C-alpha cells in the first residue's frame, strides 16, 4: 500500500474506532444512520475521496476510496460513504455538475426503476436507494431525446417510502412526480457515465466493504474460539472448530485481495473482469464465512448486542446489492465465452497491472 | 497474515510471453492436456524445457541452474499447467528436491544432483509415506543401521509416485530409536538410488488402473554416508519445511483448468446457466491466482509465509475439485474416459484423479491445523 493510502487508512481507523463503536452501530439502527459519524467524516473530507479537488472533492483515486470503504466495512459504519463520493460524486464531477453539501446517493437502473426527463422536468421512481431519504440529492442517469443526462435530483422534492436492508440500513423508494429540477441538476452525461458504470462502481464499493467486514469477522472468530472453553479447553483446539476458522480466514483473504486488485487497477475506472470476479468472490465469501462464523460462535453470535451480527447482517445484504454472485458470474462468463477457449487463460491470468 | 497485491514486472510479462510462444510451438494442436504436475511423465519434454532454462530456475547458476526468482518460477509453472504441458518427469525434483538439496545438502551432493535436475534429466520421487505412516510422519518405521562407510536401510515406502521411472528418492527413516516423548527426534533423510541392489519396486495400481503409485521395499539397501541429506536426526524438521515449499504454487489450483478450457471449446454458445458456471470458475481462479502470486512475491522478499501457503493450498485444491463437479453438473453427460469428446474424456480423468489433490503434499485436514495454529498466533 502506498504511504499516503496507509496513512489515510490509519487516520480513518482512528476516527471509526472513536465514533463507530458496536454500541454506536446498534444505536444508529433506530434512525438508520449516525449523524455524529457522518459529520466527522465530512469534516475530514472522507466521503468525497476519489472526486477531483477541482470538482469540489477531496482528490485521491479509486483505490484510496476503496481503502476507506474497507475500514468502514470493518466498523459496520451506518453512513452512505460509498454512495456519496465513489458513485454519485464521480458521476456529478464527470458531467461538470456541482457537488452538493451533505450525503448523496445514487440509482443504478434497478429492474422496475423508471426515470423520465423532459427538459428539466423529472418523473422518476427509484427503488432501494441507499440512505435515499437521508441524502440531499440522488444521482441517476436519464435518457431524453436520444441523449443521456446525469440528473442530480433533490430528495426534498421526492416522496420517500422507507425501506431497509437486513442490517437496518435505509434502502428507500423515492418518487418524483413531474418535478421541475433546479438548473444545476441536469447535464449531458459524458461517454462512459451510464447505469452500467455506476453499477460497476457500486459492486466494487460493496466488495471493499465486504472485505473489511470479513477481516473483522475473522478477528472476532479467532478471539472468541480462543477464549470460550468447553470440555475443559478452548474450543479453538478442536479440529472441527479449526476448520471453521480456516474457512473464514481464507474466504476473507481471497475476497479481500480480489477487491484490492480491482481497486488498484481502476486507473481511473474499474475494469469489468476485475470487479465481476471481486464481487462474485465477495458474495460467496460473505455467505460461506458468515455461516462458519456463526457456527463457531454458537448462540452468543445470534444476539443483537454481540458485534458479529452487525457484520453478518451487512454481509447478507451487501452480497446482493449492486448485483449478486450469480449475476456477476453470468455476465463475466458471457464475456469470456464470447472471446473463445484460447482467450480464457490470458484473461484469467491478468492480475494487478504494473 | 498478509497477502499483498503484486503485479508482474515488464520482465516477468516478457518471460510469460516467451513461455506462451514456446508452448504454442511445442505442443501439437491435437495434444491431450495433462492434468496437473503429475499428469504426464515425458522426459523428452522435460529436457526440451530445460534447454530453454525453465527447469531448475531456482537453482543457482554455479550448480547448473538459473538463479531465478520465485515469481519467475511461478510465471513459467502457471503457463505450463494452464496449457496442460507434460511436466511430470522433472516437476517434483525441481519443486521439492532441489530446494532441499540447496538448504540441507552438502556441497558434494549439490554438485552431484543439481546440474542433472536443472538439465531435466534427473528425477526424484518422495520417500515419506509408509503403510502405517501418512499424515503422522514421525511414526515412520523404515530404519537405517550404521555400517562401515554408511547405512543399511530396511523398510517399506508406499504411494511412491513414479518410482518406476525416476532415479532417486529421499527416504525419511529412523537413524536412532524412538525415545519416549521425543518422537520427532532421530529421523533422517537419506538419498536412495532407486536402481540400487535391495530396492524392489512394485506397482500399486491407481484407482483408474494406471501405473502411478508404487510400493518401494528396501531390504538392507546400502547408502553411503555422503548420501545423508542434511543433519542426522533433523529429518522431521527438513521434511516439514520441504512441505512448506511445495504448498502454494500454481500446481495447487490449476490442475483441472484444461478441463474448463476444453469444455468452453466444445460449446457452440453458452446458456445463462453455463455462463454463470464459467464466470464463477474463472473469477475464482483469478482470485486464487492473486493469493498464490502474492506468496511467491513474499518468498522473493525473504519472508516465510508458511500459514499463507497452507491456506492457498487448502483453498486451491478444493477449487480444483469444485471445478470438476461444477462442469459435470453443467455438462449433464455420462463419464467415459474413452469418449470421443476431449472434454468428456478429460472430465472423466479428472473425476478419477482429483481426490488426490487434497491429499498429496499434506491433507486438507493437516493443512487446516497448520493454518489454524498460525491464525491464533
């Protein structure tokens, strides 16, 4: 890791350790987020890391943003850190739109979503928008008159129907009914700024968050099984329990490294193969490691107050957000098949680029 | 535990391109890919590969090798395995015996064996397992007795791969009696010539009927003093470190890759279900490759990533097996080694041989114990 990124990670870890304790995460479930944490993050400029300074962001690259997201995932941070900079901020900056104050969210063209733009009048229905009701704006891509636009829709003008994921993080449905958008809210979308690109970034973000959560799940599982005594010895001495620990560790490492490589190769944009492989690996790792971690913990892991559940409920949610394992595997498989058998190995063996 | 992301340098990429070009020219278009490092024993191929400098890469030049890095070896090995090249003759000597000779061998032993290994001409088997000794290597009963000028060795080794074709094997045996509470002491490694008087090699048919395994019975085989490998009494430490070297390379996750490629080659197009299988396997291979390459880079940096290597082997060998089952389900065919479809025939071979992947070089269960101890540390 570069020295700058290492420092960023350390500073962020300190901040989350102070302001995002397991108790804070439980407390945030009532409202779906932590204002105090958000204010501190915003004060440090963390939410807009990877958005160019010239566009009002904090600078840095996609790998910096993903390093932060990995820390955030580890602490189960209940704030739209990924959505604000890496997704919404990126699209706004690319389209030359202003980066508004406050948390932002994004819509990536989920099935059933509709966005209709006529001039500056917006009629849209966007579902499962992360922290949609909490955000000042929701960024979406709309087709109008044969052209593509980036839309920065004010949440205040929408009707919000709250929804939640398994970890009680807001996933809201927002409806704009023929709303006149402000002038600073629409601009033509440059090439490469489209729902598929936003979804790819979303999948990369969730992969990084899953990697962070899995690293913490590994630590908790090793610690608990080393302390918990049954039959007169720590349960980590039993081979059957060791097998769970190894499963958790290897899935965490596999998903973590795949996410890191995908983030490091995003110069400036993430590559499809990297992200598809990383998100599929993250989803599978989330499933397998969560199961093994709960098995290793026994009943304590099933309680709300113990930290494990804050992480596993996020793993069970994040694995499906911005596309699940099967969805990314299928799309990757389609692309690989199109290139034929002899291209398969060269594509697989493309790792981190020098 | 740390797996750092690492990229191939331009020189490493150039090496890869060279190997790809060589394989495209060397392997005939209708070649049946070998599955994994033990897939096919072909001395001619090993010698040709050696002429290119791709055997004995880790052996220093003064011993006839090439003094290359672990990552260079990784690059060559993954290209060979992905292509299904027949590397079975030299691979074990190159991967396992050469590093042991370098670390523990005498100068004379290095000069005697390493040039032949690097030339792709001297092949080794492993002499660890016995009828009553598998994962618990300290329980070996093969015994060496002091005689003038050396030792006489008596005992039986089993599951000795390719002993009928190879030249030597490093035998783990007791050179002093087992003492209560110190079962790992008193073991030594002796290099035994497989053509020496008193060595009797008999086939143990492999479950597919092929001749791969052997029983090697040693009856008062004379081994001169200068064929003791490393310190007398340090055999256990030596073989366990030897196991660490062999753990995390591409040979632990690429054995069945050619089955996937041939499956794709025989598809006219892919359905959604087939695309999902292909994407999952390819994505996972990619992710495991990142881990495996990371360990090679760490080795070059002088680290001793034993736990990481155990994890890679555990996850990699399970992947090799998962790939086979995923393709079997997707193909919906009946298995027949004699099938006219190369894919079906390879799949059948893979089903029959893949159980060995999670056994050889340390069973999955033993690896999990190694890794779990490392995690707790």
